[in-house]
C-alpha cells in the first residue's frame, strides 16, 4: 500500500475573522475532496484568522500515482486566490509486507 501525505501551511491575508478564514478553507478542502477524492482537514492554528494548516492524505496504487496526486493538490492550492502557500511538505510512505 502506498500512502501520500501532505501538509500545506497557508497565509490568508484577506481573512479578517475566523468566519472568513473558515469560508476559504472549507472551499479549498471541498474542492480537494471533490476533484481528487483525498482526505483533507484543517490541522493547526484553528484560532488564528490569517494562518492555517491543511493536512492531506492519499492512498494510491503506486509511488508515481501518489506523487502525481500530491502535485495536483499543490497546484489546486496554488490557484486559490485568497491564500498564499508558506510551506508544502509532501511525503510518500510505502508499506511492504
């Protein structure tokens, strides 16, 4: 089994309160799930209005597919107008029996 993990650290300069932050994050997470069928959630900085961390998990058939899907996740996040990516930490884990 191949598992792809990614952590996006985001800056949301236009978010003035938690409600506007949640709107941007919910939109991003919903698009990630709908388009790529990945698991994604806000994983840190819950109470800061302009900073967010989103964790992403993918199960894939092989390493190449996991890497491709993680690249797609990054591209979709880069296209988000209301968020700037501060850091992206992708990782592929290969489980062998």
